[in-house]
C-alpha cells in the first residue's frame, strides 16, 4: 500500500502502542491540523513488544515524573470511553487493582522502599509501607522468613486490557485522518546543513518528505536512529512470561509480587502469570525470539514455589518471550527532539514501562509537536539531552 501523499507533516516510524498513541493524540490536539503517516513494518504486530506485554500499571516508582505519568495512565484507563469521545462502540476498560507488592530482603532495600513510599504518598498514591507481619496478615500464603518489609498499593494499580486500548488508538487515529501503511523506513535524507530530516525512503521505493519524523520503533529504536546518524542506548533484551494453573489456588488475588530473586508473579483470572529476565541478560538480535525452555525449571518455578509454598504443584499452560526496548543508561523513557537534527523526535527506551506510560507520553509528545512545548505534564526529565551528556535519570523501582 503506497502512501496517499508525497509529503506529510509528521511521519511516525512504528505503529505499535507509542506510534498509535501519538497518532491518535495528534488528532485530538487543538490547533494541530497537520497530516500524519504511520509506517509499520509488520501490521500483525506478532513480535512487537506491545503484543507481548503483561498489561499492568503501577504508581510505585521512585521518581515523581514516573509516578505522575502512571497516575494519568490510570485516569485514562478508567475514563477510556470519555477520552474516546463517548463513542458507544468503545468499551469501558476495567483496572483490576490487585496492586504491586515489592518485597525487601535487605535493610538497605527496605529503606529504599520506605523512601519511595513517601514520594508516592506525597503525590497522592495509595502506597503503604508494610512490615513483615503486615504482609503476613494480608497475604498469609507468602513464605516471609527472609523478608523484612514491603510496599503495596491497592488503588489504581494492577491489570488492564492493554490490547483493547491499543486497538482503539489505531481505530480512532485512522478515523481522525491518520494514514497507516504496511512498509518499512530504510533510509533518511538529511538537509544540506544536517539539521533536519527532509525525507524518509521506504522499502517499497517511495520517498516521503516530512516536517517531523518520530522514532517509535520499540526495540528497533537504534536502527531507526542510525538512519539519521544518531546514536542511542536502546537494545532488545528478552523477557519471559509464563501463565500457569495451580492445583491448590489461592483464596484471594495475588498482587503482582516482585520477588528479590528477580521473578515476578500475579493473578491472571483463574490462572497465574509469572515473568523474569534470563540470567544472562544481554542484547539479542531484533529477530531472536528463541525460547530457553530450561528457564522455568531453573529459575522461575523455584522462586515461585519458595515464595508461595502453596504453588508446589503447578502446570504451565502458556509461555512466550518478548523484547524489552531496554535503555542501558537508566531504563527510563527517551523523549523529545534531537539537539542537532531538530525535527527528529524520540519515543523510545521504555524498558518494560511502555504500555502503562503510553497515554501520558502520547499526549505529551503530541503537545511538543503541535506547540513546541509540553502543556499537560512536563516530560523534560526524559529528554534526549541526558543521553548526550550521559546524565542518568535515577529510578530505583525497575522490574
């Protein structure tokens, strides 16, 4: 499918959750009446990080901006139909608030959790700092001999249907006049002075002039940036997910539990979901989705059964591996304009936080493109300039 125009005001490279969130928000941004093209190399999204997400949202971060981004995300989810123009065809999205449970097995991490809870509470989050006895009283199925403390939040923190949100971002963006094409950006042409991208070249051979080009390429972000001779610390890393049935199910919801082992687990309807990185957490090829079948027996299940002895008899009923768009500098989003190539815009490096952050960041980037500034929420802490200066944005609540 060829593009409808030879020139667009905005060309978005990648049509998964961030490309589609931005595309839709641009149609909703007062004063913006530009043309928008979304170029997606795989419209099935079979290997997109969006398709492999666990669809969870949390406010338990240590940096204020990450907390605020997720607070808007929760508001967006709970008022999804209203944001979508009260369209009766748009479903209501539920937010199942079983919460995240961070467990600390060292005094140092217990203190970190306490500081994080105070930051979150100051911003209106419902996080509670719990002693081991508090945790045992609320969730007696945990084995807590090695645990000193934990943080938990039952308000606007848990699971939502991210697939439906993504689907309606795309649908509404298209209805708002955004063009989507199945193609691939393979090159970018800079201006003579090197300060802007004049055009992108597609695999089909088409050349499309652009006012702004947005890198929304997920784990492929570096490959897209390199077309503009730009470097960035984003690489694909594998993350494993398992859905399992328990012979002896729990009598209440299992919070999304972040175990000190690096394994996390939560309720998933009548089943349970768990996930973890491989022990050798290194970058992989963009098309490497090979599955290490030993990881469940060697790492995931031992941690699960140790933390919850009631899960001594479980059966894996589904499993998959996806890619994080992993920011090796500080595992936080990379946003904004490039300092030299001024019309090259970043939406990258979300390191597993992407789905929950897509409403606020899509809105913010639409404002930046339309107005030259953030108006709803100041996202400048995520700016690309920190990458150029190698100035880390500290976030202590990374999963």
